[in-house]
């Protein structure tokens, strides 16, 4: 069909999201808000093993527990697997049957009267497992001796194919060639709303009602009906607000069957809401891709060939793995005009939680490789990267190797717009300066015909006798604004104000079928469907008007927002009121897209009605001291056809770019032995608001002849090229090409300063007897010690009993508080920002809490008699954060502003920051480690991921560090702590306060009462420096430099401490002596002075870079202090 032009009205104007008021006022109803009468609460028992056979499940104690109304195991359910792509690819049951294949897989579930009872009861299951060998990495799964994860998958290959695309006689070589291996990690969707559902089975009616956070109610209904052996019409999904999806909720999410099964067994409505930990560690993530790519070009700049070996980590089950790999290789064969493309692709099972659908759907991973090599080819050819891309860009009328038909393609216009908006030509002149610009492009579908009926969408338009319009549509709005767009389409087609239009979505019994919002099909398919239904309704209205006016129907039309006949006209509301006795108008129409279903044998087909293009330009600044990348600005130039709502489109662009920047700069899921390590927001470096740069959306191109009103998709493509664009900008800024995302400081600093290969540094361990034992233990870990401690030592663990708070005591005098703390099991309470989360994580026992925050004297900052400063223990961090400058107050303020978020600083106290527990992500993530379980347990950081938050100097059995930033600064200021308990007061230097990582010398019942800064600290110039992965993160490494200058400008005294590099704040006397010895300190000497202590290091194999970063922070701190002297 041809393009349908937008009528005058709200389309193409910035209409605010119609859900804005409800969501911001808190009145929107999410699945977790639904409380049917008699609802019970579910909890899920999950596998502790990556691969094991289930021998026996004993639920007797569970059933006897208080409040329990029922349990569910695989034996209670039909022996059916989720459909997904259908046999032979279907491979997962609702609950594990006989074998578990990843840590966190669902084994059984319980329903109880309260959430607390359900959680208590689920711990009473007794499951006998027989452990099986596990392949928890891609390398292990592909090795010749790998255990077979599924019997049908030889070599753990879930799916494999090869494609030879393009001209068979075209040469695979060119005048220039580049090759490389690119890796793209797993990424979590991090939706603000976790997955949640309420399921209610009515046995008498034979009806299963579902309230679920989903992007695709159709697939939830279809999958539940199948796995529960119900008819399709027995399952009814209801409308709820959806708090984000990003692909994660675009098919069934597997937990729905558990809630539904429990409801069918117990006869009660069941609510199941996943915790944040479950959301991270058990729901589907972005797939890990490894791509070996070779690209060639002729001397004149024309691309010649592309050859790719693509390996995708599937996780334990298929889900969307086959189509994600297919979508990725399809994009690889479609972006730019390339005569020949050869692809070998393998989808590999591993014993980790499954990958699934994620915004971009395989395209960001392959685009990272393709667009990196476009820059590499341009460099070899001596061409500007944008000019090189323009030469090879797709054009309107092209058909790609996988048969995508490009009716519109404004990639050239996107590139030119991005060039102008970012100031490309000027900024490209300043390469290798630490600041650079890069660009990357993308192609993306607007819907994909990869499932039966995915080429169709239906909608109903109802107009009541008062002229109000109801749009019935079976899809869901996961926050993209689709509901608003449908209201706009209906309003414009019917000539009514948008305020008179309501949109009903998700109600499967009251709406026609739509397959949901995924693969950027939302606006494209729903826009066509609602437009078609609205025009059908208008046709009925014109017939009704003709009858009312006694005119031939052919003489009545809809023009300029009015129904017009010969000599007469009216509006829709007026006509409906006049003809009220005829009742409402209701029209249902189905839209069928003119597309081809994917040919799964060849991997080709014109699966989408339109294809979007994007050129994204990024400017970065790379810190030469630490390797941290800061994105300065982003221009995202889109060919998405007609922009139906600029406000919603811009919000999609901005949000998508931020998500892409997360993948570029830090987001990756980290595992140890198949278990999630960083499964919480605190450890997962999502960009915070303060990290977001200026993002400028630009829209170019013409209407697409196939799109609704000329529109094409925009929601997914926006993040597809971001990682590649940032990588290209880093290469321009530093000259270093990094082929492994994300671009974290460890990779960047190593690639930039050491050309990717860190030189061997001697730490003289042979002459340091204090390190011999630790060196021997570390050497023994990979030889079997770690395995033995993990398998057997953890069985002897003696963890803390994480008691909840039993009482809160609020004394009014300090002495009363100290007396209350003498009671066994009591703990001091400040802001609680670490204490409460620590209890939930199992590392803190609360018992009786003694509130110190309102005690007189503990909340004040005041001068002392000798000219020093006293800071009360209960002073909120926020009150210390306003000072500026380089004096003691300025450096304390600077330190505090780098701690956590503004909200946390309003609660957290000075003493709480100093006394917080260690932040090791193994310790905090329920690994039964040495510090959590005792001496028989391993330190998981030795063999696990220790790049950021573990010691590189002086660690012993535990590799954790003290996380307090204030400790580093106070130590450098020669601060002392006044410690008090009933009848006893003592003073200790901050530098002597810690005896281990996050472990203090406080005795039972003893508290920090105040921090005292000496008068001399006020005379020094002090500077704090910190490297973090996101704004408010705990320090990867920090430094505080405090210098006292003499009258001659030389340094009379110096204090230099580094934090998060050793178990406790580390003083650097070597640096201090070197600074005092040099008069004056020359700028040329500072780097050598700042690095003079590095031979004290004893890093783990992955965190030696932290020593260089720490030296860099010390160097910058000295330079700033020298610049800041009076």
C-alpha cells in the first residue's frame, strides 16, 4: 500500500504522554498493586547449582509451615515446554524437571498467606541434588571435554548455520583488510518495575485471569494456555501499567506459569513479584556475542567483503536465542553496500541463566564489530570516516543480501546531519589529545515477520452516543508512549479532540489480537491498525450521516475534521448525539503488512515493511590519569520517516542513548562459577542522572511509502550504534582500539598507556617475607584449593545470623545511649543506609537498634579551643557537602559530594560512612566467602572478577578494601576519632582506626562520638581525587593529598593517602618524603614522585592497573595542590 498522509490535527505535534499524570501522581495500577480477594503470595525455590540432577524434593516441612496453602513442583504440571520458536527449539519447562541447568533455575514454589511466610517456608524445602559437571563459560562449553547440557545438542550447539551472501564470484579480498575479535557482554534490562504477576484461577468458570507486567499479552496468553493444557480462550490477560520493558517482557518471562500453576492448585489468587536480585540473576539478559570479523575494501574506498564468525552464548535454554542470532547476522549483512558477505554462526548452550530478547535484538553486538572496522578501514585508506561511510551507504531502492527492501533510506542525510551537529570537521583535527569524536551507523527493522501472524495487527474503534471514542487494542505500552500515539491517530482520523479518546490495551477478552510491542513494531503495526479501523468507523459515520440527511452515501465525505454533505456539515460528536437512538458505532479491522515471513533455512526475507537508519556521533574526553571515559555530547541523527510525536520520539532517543552509553561505559553482568556477582543496582554501573551528557536528537529523511503516515520505527535503533560510536571516539582521542565492550578504565588505561599489553612490573616479593604466605595461597587457588574450599569448606561455614530489627531505642542523652549499647545484641543506628541493606544481604545482624541521630552534641560541627574542628558523629553528610576550595572544609566537602547520591547524603552520617561494612560484591551477594563464612571458606575475589573493588596492595586472605571515602580524607588531614562507651572515652587517629577491610577497632558497645581535625590541617592545601564507575559509586581508587607550604614555596610537610587500594587507607611515606625533599617541586618531577611507591604492590592478576590509576590520582592531586597554594 502507499503511505497514508497525516491529517491536520495532533499528529506530528508534541502531545504529552497521556499516562504522565497517573504515573507521576502514583495512581497508575501496576501488577504488584492488584490485590484480589483472598490473594496469597508466592516464593520460588531456585537451584544453587549450575548443573545437577534432581534426585528428590521433600516438601513436608514446607507444607507444615505457618500460613502455607500449597506448593508446586514439576510433577504438578503438564509435561510441556514453553513454545517460543516451537519444536525442535523448545527446551524449557515451567519448573525444572529432573535436571537443573543454571544457578537460579526454578525448582519449586510455595504459596502462603503473607510474603514473609512464603519466604520463610521456601527455605524449608529439602532437595537432594546430584551435581553434574558444568560449563559456566563459553570457552568451557565449546571445549572437547565439555559436559553435554542438553542431550539433543552435540557439542552444546543449540543452532548453527552458514551463509554465503551476495555475488558468488566477488573477491573476498580487497586492497586493504582489517581483522579482529570483538566481544559484547551480557547486559541487564534494569527495568524500574521488576517482573510481577497476579494469577487467579476460577475452577467453576474454567477461567485463568492474569494481571502481568508485559509488552505482549498475546504471547503470555498463548504460552500459558499451552504449558497448562488449557484452551486459548480460558486465559484472560488484564490491563495494568508496565514499568519498563526494553524487550525483557516482549514474550513470556517464565515466572508467569509458576503463579498460574499455584493458583490452579490452591484455588486462590496468587501474587508473585520478583526481587531485584531475582530480576538480575534469573530473568533473561542480553546475549553475549563473540565476533571474529574481517572486512576488506578497494583502494578507491568501495567495500569489497565481510567475513564473520559469530558465536552467541545462549545460556541454559533457547528462548529467543535463535532469532537474536538471526537478527544480528541479518544486520551484519545489510548495513552498507557490500558485494560479498560470508557468515558462520553458532549458538552455544552454557550453564548460565538464559539470554533473551533485549532492545536492539542482536544488532548492537554485530554493529559494534562492523562499525569499528569501518573506522579501521577508513584509517588505512586515509579517508574521513564519514566520507567513507557515505560512499558505501545504503540508498533508497536497494535490496540487501538478506532481502530487506529499502523503500526509503536516508543514511547519507543522517551522516551529514551528524557531521554538522557535532562539529565533526573541526574536532577531527585534534586526535590523540585525550578528546575525540567518533561516529557509527545502524539499520533496524520496523517489526519483524518471524512468528506466525506477526505481519498482522487488529484494532477496534468504538464511538459512543456522546461522541467519545474508545480504541481497543490488544498490545501493551511499556512506557514508550504507544497509548498516546494510538489516541492521536484516532483523534485525527475522526476529527475529535484527543481528550475525547481513551485507549484500552492488554485486555485480551475485550480487544482484538495484536502480538505486542517488540522489534520496533509498536507504532508501525498499531498505527496502521488503528488508522484502518478509524477509517472504517468514519465510513460508517458517513453512511449514518447520509441517512440522517437523506443524501446518497457517495455525496458525504470527511473533510477538514468535519463530516460534509451537500450544503451541510457536522462533527462526529454532533452526529452521534443526533443519531443517539441508533446506538454506538463499533468497527474492528485487521491490518496485514506487505512483508515476507523469515525463511529459516536461508535466513532471508523482507521481514519488515520499513527499515530505519541512524548515524550517531559521540564526543568523549578520556582521563589520562585513570582511563575513565566521559562522554561530553551525543548527536543522534535518525531516519525514522515522519515523526508522529516529536516529544515521544525525543524521549525515546534520549533514553535509548543513555542505555547505549551504559553498555559502552560499564554495564556487564559478572559471574563466578555460574552465579551472578553484581546482581543489584549498587554494583551494576547504570548511568546515573549526573552521568548523562547533552544528547541532541536530529530527525532527517522523507516519509516512508509503507509506514503509517510515513513513519518508521525508532525505539530500538537508537542504542544500536552507541557502543561502536563511543569506541571510535576513544580510538580518535587516544589512538587505542578497544574491541571488548564495555570500555571500562582498566581496559582504556592499559590500551592507551601500554598499547594493550601491560609491562611486567617487579614487586620484589622474594624480599618481602610478610607476603610469602599470601603469594603461596594465591598460587594454590587455581591448583585445586579454591575448588576444595568452595565444595567442602563452605559446608563448615559459620555465617552471621542476619536478625531483623527487634526494637528501636531512642535515648535523649548520650550517656543513656551508651548505657543502652551495653545490652547484648544492640547496635548503634545512624542513617541506616548501610545497616538495613546489610541485614537484607545477610551480613548484618540488627537486634536492638539505638538511635544516635538526635542526641545533643553529636549533630554539630564546631571549632575547638585550639583552632581545630569537631565534627559530630551524627552529622549528616549533606551538611558537609557545601564547602568549596582546598582548605580542610573544601576537601571534606569535595569528598562528601562524591559519596553516593544526594538522597543518601541527606540520611547518611559521618560515623556511618566511617564504619560501613566492606563492599566486596562476593561478600554482599551471598557467596559464602572467607569473611562471611569463616576460615574454611574461600575468598572468591582471588579467582573471580576483582578488577575494581579489591585490593592491589597488602591484602591477606580477604581481598576486600575499606570503602569509606571520608576515611581517606580524614587520615590525610591527621584527624582523630573520639570513641566512647559507658564510662570510657579514648581518642585514636583515623589512620589507626581500621584493623582490616571495613573492620574497625571499636569494642562492643563503643561508638564514634566525634571526628577532630587539628588546627594544622586548616593551614594545609588539601585535594581529594576519586575514580568511580558512575557518579556516586564507591571508589575504585581514591587519593587525598594534603600539603603544607613554607614561605619559600617549598613543601614543609605532606600527607598522602590512597583509598580502596589496600585493606585500609594506605599512607604513602615514599611520596611524602620525596615531596618534602624537593624544594621547589618541579612539574616534571611529579609523575615520578607519584609513582615512587608502586613496588609495594601485590596485585591480583586482574587489578594491577589500579596501581597505575592510584598513582595517576596522586599525581593529579599533587598538581592541583601545587596550583592551589596561596
